[in-house]
C-alpha cells in the first residue's frame, strides 16, 4: 500500500459469536496486512467474550471498539469511522460479521479503492441459492427508489454492506447530516454521498446468506425505517434535480 493510501477494515458486530472468528481469520489471510476494527454494538456476554479473545490474540492488528448499548449497524460503522479517522486511515472497508461476504474479495475492493481514491467501491451482490427469495425480490423496491432518488442507474445495489469509503468524505457528511443508524444506513449514506458528488464503482461479489443463521433484520420495524428513509430521500432529491440532471448530462458529454 502507498503512503497516501492507508485503509482499514471495519466489522460491525452484534451477537455473531459463532461466525465472527471465521470472518476475522479470513480478513487476516486476505486483508494484505490491513488493520481490522471490530465494533461491538452492545452484543451479549457470549459474543463480547469472543470479541475480547479475538482482539487479544490478534493484537495489534485487530482492535476492538465497544458500544455500551446496541445502537444499530449504522451507528456501529460510524463509530468505526471515528476510530479510523483518529488512526489516520484514508479509506475504510466495511464488511458484515455474519460471513455472507467473501473475504477473498477484499484485495479486489482495496485495489479498486486505491485506483479510484475519491470513489465509493460498492459491492454488487451475486447471490447463490442460500438467499431467501422474499429478501431478493424485496431489494428491488429499494433499487427502484435509489434510481429515482439519484436520477441515475449509477448505483446497482445500495444495500450490500461490503464496500470501501474515503474516510474524509464520510466524516464531512456525518458532521453536517444525520445518517440512518440501523438497517437504513447502507442505502442512506450511499445516496447522500452520491448527492455530494462521489462517484460509485460497482464491484460484483458473491454473497451467501448468514453462515451462523443469525439475521437482525426486523421485518416490520426495519421496513418502516427504510420506507421513511426513501420518503426523506425523495423530498431531498427534488431540490437537487437540476444538479443531478447536469451531472447526468456531463457524464454523457463526449
């Protein structure tokens, strides 16, 4: 890695004690020496003990940030950004704790981030047979709203939690805008970064559904949060229409 490209990996963890060890092992093998930050989002005692053990065994490469109470995936990732900024990291790779993402693709994501340092490298899921069909079809409602709220097809999938962000861009956004703290985080932050002018590089990656059988998606509660998020984004998009159209036109210009 170059001196001007200093990435880290952040894993938000909430009660994934059965999967997180394998995830960390994969990141240590495939992460090219990049430091790993585990963010304990108010997990139970069993998971907390596993995280303590991983941080102790793999120190100093693996660090542990602990939130006293569960605040949601988005809040955990943003806590990771605070730690990353203090450590002088330029880029943050986010990956889920349940083992659904391929740690073997981490070098590809980091290489793209180094090649496109101002862009968001967003995972574009390629699913296997483990994906629940209801979840697969349900994602398309969000895809459509994201295409409307950006007036583009530049974001193929806004819900995948495997991506790389420039730390400075997210830090600046979080300072001026409240971002969804729970399952609405991944889409909310990506659309708002796009509005702020960030380019998105979509990178295909194979995704399997949780190896530990644990999902924290709450059907009714999280769907309400996501619906409210899309509503706010839609009305936030309206005054941005001229700028979004101008960006689209510039992208087509020879």
